[in-house]
């Protein structure tokens, strides 16, 4: 499996979150994802970008266009050197309570993608990798 | 199919057979060497494949009755290439990479043609040309096999799509019905949601009746998928009524503790339709031919 | 600073979101809308999201908040024009916006708002002047 194209962008401010949505949408279209799949990964990217900005103190997003045999995919890796997540399992279950929820959007994002991977260590940072295949 | 001229067939073909026989191990070694380093394939696997193909080449050439590779003598070699193409495709090789398996054999063959001790430059050129046409044809054959494989996948997917196709029918202005047939798994739910929502946009429906008469079992997962569909429709301003609840289904739902929330459920499509009409502000009036319209127990408008 | 325009149509407010909103813009909209409802004593809010090709949890919560706050201020909110891909994604995300009324488009949304306002007027029955 090869990444035929990749790009790294900074995710530090609120307007970067908007930027992330647009860039991910462009890449999703180029990779050939259908409209619903595009929307899903753009939404997941928005959630994860917000996490990076709000909880991670800013970080980066690496976009990769993948090709595995006949199928193509889009992989996003959000990385920050922030405080990290103490209990990842618990963070994944944080749901959206009606309006007051501080849910990290991780659980929801996981449902929007085909592959989801998270690494986090308190004091070191967090890295979330999601992939959507065609 | 590319063919090489009959004039060269017998003599060039014979010389090629001789070369293959005389220098089998050298050709094999050189051929393997050219391919190593191109792509990660275990050396033993590559060696086995090369050996088998070389072994198949000789009888194929010897027993060829006509210049093309369509003849029956080429069947075993082509079958081998067919399998190779399929296996390599599965392993993630592109069709070009697989074709190179054949093309890269040319190099060692050409060398041996040159070294065959022939003094006549024209003959050497003729033999190389004959060999070129042959291996080009064989290499192209692998890409054709790959193409056919893809077409089969497409056809199979089209078939799946037809089976999955979700007919959404308009029962009345603003009321659509979606008869579900078969199991409702996660993948199907996505298709169902997409189809239903698009129809809601197209028809401007405010009520969608989802009939589950054709759904064999309703377990917790199916119920979740149904709920997702209902929620998605609601987000677009359409209310759902679920009909076709058989007695066993009703029991299962209660037994499993499935919570259908405030979704209206009816046992028959007819009942659901009646509710849908009423909710969109309509009543049904019975008329008798020759007797004029009569209201039949419906509430007065 | 940019703001999302709020149009007034009689006793209703119409908001059309056409830009890719960053978080602060969404918060500003919430504040502006709440203030405006009180200012004009609005009976209903129509939120047109037909241009949004993505609604994430933040925007989803904004929508919920707007609906909840308007209700407290005695106004009904209707969200119209959600795109199918957005609806499917929201459902998958786990957001169902349970207390938010929805309609297919602006026309339908206005019908709903008028009907709701009518009920309120009928219920008031002379206590308040219409």
C-alpha cells in the first residue's frame, strides 16, 4: 500500500479548523469518495481538528492519498504535543449529552471512518489516524 | 492477437526452442535477476513462477500450428499466466507490473539469440523480431486477463446494487412508502437511508411509511438501523411510520427491550396509510355510483 | 467582525447560513439571535442550513442551543434544508437533535411556524393582544 500523495498543514487556530474542512473535502473529492463518504470524513476531520486546537494546544494534520491494489483511500493523521489524554478508553465513550457535553468527538469520529487509530500519552501528546476507503 | 509472419514461424520458432532448451538455467538465472529489486516478492516464489513459465514455453512453441498464441498448444502457458495475473492483482501489483514478468524475459532471450553464433545480421534481427512479437502477445495477454477480472467485479457489484435497490413508492401527495425486503445490515442501511432521503427531497414527502413485512427478523441491531433511518428522515422534516409488524416481531421487540421511542407503528400498511392521510389533513370519503357522495363515519371536515 | 445576517419577516426571524462557520461565528450567531428575538418579540425562528455541506458536533450543538433558547423566549425554531449527506452523517455521529423541529425547505418551515404561532394565538384567547 502506498501513499501516492501527501501534505502536512498546521492546525493551530479556529480558522485552521475551517481550512481543514475545505482541504479534506478537496482531497476526498480527488480520491474519488462519494458525497456521503466525503461528508463523513470532512465531519470527522472537523471534530479531530477542533480537538487538536482546543485540547492539544495546536498541532498538524498530515493528509495522504492511498492506493492499495484497485482501491483508493484518504488517510488523515492529526498530531499534537499537548497534554495528552489520560484515559483514552473513557474519552472514546464520551458521548454528546444534550448541549452540555464536553465530548471529545472521538467516539463519533470513529463511526464516520473505516479505520481509526489513536495514540496518546499524558505530557507527551496525541496522535489520531483515520482512514476512509472508497 | 498479435501474430508473427508464417515465413518466420517454423525456423524462428525452432531456433527459439533450441535456445530455450540449450540455455535453460542461464536464461532462468538472468531473467530472475532482472526482476529482483523491482517489487517485494519472495525470491522462492519468483523463482518457482519463472521456472514454471519457461517449462511451459517449449512445448507451446513446438506444437504451435499457427503463428498466433490462440492455438491449443498455448493453453497451458496462458492458463499459467491467467493465474499469475489474478494472484499478482490480489497482491496489489498493477497490470503493468505483471506484464513485465513476461517482457523482462526478452532481455535474456535476445542475448542468447545474439550469441547463437549466427553470422547473418538480418537473421538475428528476424529472430529478435519474432521473439518480440511472441512475448509482447503473451505480456498483453496478462493485461487482458486483468481487464476481464475487473469487468467481472463491476458486473457482480451491479448485480448487488440491483438486489439492494430500494424502491420508494409514492402513496399519495407527500406520502411515500419504503417496503424493505430482506435483512437490514449496516451496509444496506446506508443505501436505504440515502435512497429514502433523496426521494424525500424529490417528492417533498412529509411522511414515509417503512414497511418491514419482508424483514425476516428484527434484532437489536436491525432495530438500531431502523432507528437511524427514521432519525435521518426526521432531520429532513419527514416523519416515519413503521408498518408490517408481525406478531412475532412485536414479541421480539418487547422481549429484547427495544425502545422505538415515539415512532408510530402499525401492523399493516393499510393502517399506516390511513394514519398518514389523516396526519396530512385528509379524509377518505366513500361514494356510491348513482347515489351521490356519502360520508361513511369519517369525521366531518 | 463578520456576522451572519438575521432577517425579520413580521414576527419571525430568518437566518440563512451560507458560509463555512468557524466556532466564534457560531457563538456570535447564538448571541445575536437571542438578542434579536427579545428585541422584536419574535414568535418564530427559521434556520436555513440548505447551504451547509457539513454539520459537526459544534454546529449541531449550536442548533440545539438556538432551539432551546428560543423556546425559553417563547419562540419556535424550525431548521430547514438539511442535505441528505449531512443528515446521514449526523445520525452516524450520534446527534439526533431531538428537540429541534425540522422541515424540508423554507416554504414548509414558514408553514410550520405560522401554524405554531396560530395555535399560540388561539390558546392565548384574548389574554394578550395578537
